[in-house]
C-alpha cells in the first residue's frame, strides 16, 4: 500500500512553496492530522495533511473499502495580518478529521461547521467547500486509488450558512460574486442576502 501523505506534502510544496509553520492534532480514534501554513505576499494559506491518508467512505456502508473512495485535503486562504487566523489550526484539523469521526464524505458544495468561531473574533463558524483545481491540481495516484483533491474552504457567516441551506451553494457563490465579496478578508461582513 502506497503512503499517500509524502506525495500530498510534495504537491502542496510544489504549488505553495515551503511551509513556514506546521501543527499536528490527534483526536481519539483517528489518524494524526497536520495543518501546514504557507505565506505568499499578503495571503496566508492553511492546508491540512492527513485527511487523504484514508479514503472517505459512505456512512451507510457496513464495511468501508480501505482502498477505493474519494480522498481530499482542505485549504483555507485568508489575508494575513488582519486577524489571529493561526488559531484556525485546530478547527481545520477538526474538519479534516470529520470523515473518520463522523463518517462523512466532504465534497464541493458541502457546508462544514465547527460550532465556534474559526479564530478569535471571527464572524465565521462554518465553511463552504468549493470546487478544487484552481490553486492546487489534483494528485493522481496509481490505480485503484482515487486522486487526492485539494478542496478550498470559503468561510461563511451564520446568515450566509442559513441562506445557503435554503438556496444552495451555487446561489451563495453567485451572491458573493455579484457583490464583489472578498472571501479572503478574515473580518468581512455577511453579503447582502435580501
């Protein structure tokens, strides 16, 4: 069995450069999840490392396939120096552990909620999982393994998360686009939802 994580870290480094910090979190009954921090100009990116070690499996399946199934890592991008976003490391690790802990498949269009601010004073406790492929290309693995996808996380205010539940992810993203919302602003206000 191939060890996926060194390949994933190499892909992150080739796309984002060298990480300037990393932290590890282990939850009872789960594999270790690391969060790597990458800085480029005024943007800080946090990427999980460990979520893709095991494929995500359908929670209704009695015995999970140890080989086949979607694999992913999470990437959060924010403007640096505007908030204490380094405190997002633990919430990101919690989100990355959710497939192992809760048996969920994290995919584009999904909402993930940590139940507390993503960092101190943040107006966000949840994120929208966006489509991969822009910043970091999928990492193809040898058959029969599925590729690792690097899923961007877009922080949502409580109002945006509620609106998304009613209208859908696409409608919320269109609302953000129409209003020129800076989704990397760690202290932005909710987009107008009238």
